[in-house]
C-alpha cells in the first residue's frame, strides 16, 4: 500500500489543474514528487529552498494575493521552527491557507529528534481558528486534503503519517465515525491509531469513536456517546499525550466524568530505533493500550 505522503503530490497536482487559485510552496522536501506539477504550473509551484520561515511567509503572501496556498514540509519544520510566522503571517493577518506536514511524531526515527514533532497539534492549539485533520489511511488523506483546499479561506492543518490503518473509513472532514458501541466508556481513536485501539478493545464493552478531524472537535458525537455510555473517556492520540483532554473536559463540564489521555510521552527517546519501537516505548501498542484502557475503566464511576 502507498503512504499518505505518496498521495500528496498527485493530489495537489490534480488540484493545481482543477483550481487556478491553488498554489504550492515547498522547502526542498517533496520536490521530486512535484516535478510534473512544476513543469505544468511553474507560476504556482514555488520551492523556496531550506528556508522554513520563508516557506510560511511566502504562503501567506500568496494568500494575500488571493490564492489558496498549500504549504508542505516535515511537521517539525512546518509548525515548530517557523511558528512565529504561522502565528503572525497567517493568524494575525487573518489569512487562510493549508499546511500539510509529513513525518508526524516519529515517522523517521533515523532523522533524530530534529525531525520529530509530537507537539505540533498542541502548539497549533495555542492559536485561534485552525482546523486540524489527522487522516489514518492514504484514501482518507486524499479526501481530507481536498476538503482542506476547498475550505474557502480557512486555516487548515493536514497531518500526514507513514503509519496507517489497514482500511479507510468514510470521513467527511468534520464528524467522528462511530466504529463500536458499548456502555462501559468511550474511547476516541485518532487517525492512524484506530487499528491499535480496535485490537486493544476487542471484547470490551466500550464505544469507539474514530476521529480524523480533531479541530473543531466533534462535540455532538462525544455528547451522544456519553449519553449511551458511562461518561469516562479515553483519548488515544498519535501526538502529545493529553493534547485534547482539555477539550473533552470542556465538552463534559456539566457531567461527572473522567478523562485519560494516551499518546506520545514528553520524555525524549534518545535511542531512536524504529517506528514500532517508539510505539512500544510510548505504550501505544495494542497490548499496552488494552492494559491502560481496561485498568482505567475498571475504576469506580465518578459521582
């Protein structure tokens, strides 16, 4: 199976063909896949070189000119390094654009900590008005990328990963997808961690919601799930653990509830290893998740 990032270049190339407002800005990363797009649209495919602050600034400039910029590089170089430009050039100027990242939290361990960005979604959460898509399959990535580009002049972040679920789900760029129903609690699986969560909760009396658009958060889906199930919520996110616990607490502020946030720990892993080793170290394998989820839900209900 191809990866989400494999879908990026052909999808944006088609979008360039279809929509004269679309422009693509890169910083060396991904240039080979966009060679055909550059030949066909040399005025709307821009490679700024290894200059990530300029990458974001150029995207904002294109938005000022009335275009719909798609800005792409690794997450650590797209959100973290040029964060001031994201905050000011897009946010403060109230401009729309689409940031599309690669490498996720630890997709390329050999690249070291400079190429890891488990805090990207939490960092964007400090800003106002960003939509955040976290696809869990290449088909979903293509759908959500098209949603992002078509989203008027909104600010949208699309988080691509080499990690993937085996099958795509019918995502719409807004709502969570109910995958299982139960009464013993609610587990929200984000993006490429759905398969791990389904294996971890096999045989447990829980509701599983699949989230690929996490901002705005699907308040209605969570409220509906906690009406039918005990209002204890486990979040399983492929980025910094606890990123969305505050959102869940706000949604359920009028209901006695508990929240457990699982994800990538703050502790830096200095022996980089492989992706599977990172998943194990952060307790995101199906076996580790089952122990943590079942232990949490076995505790007495809040009163």
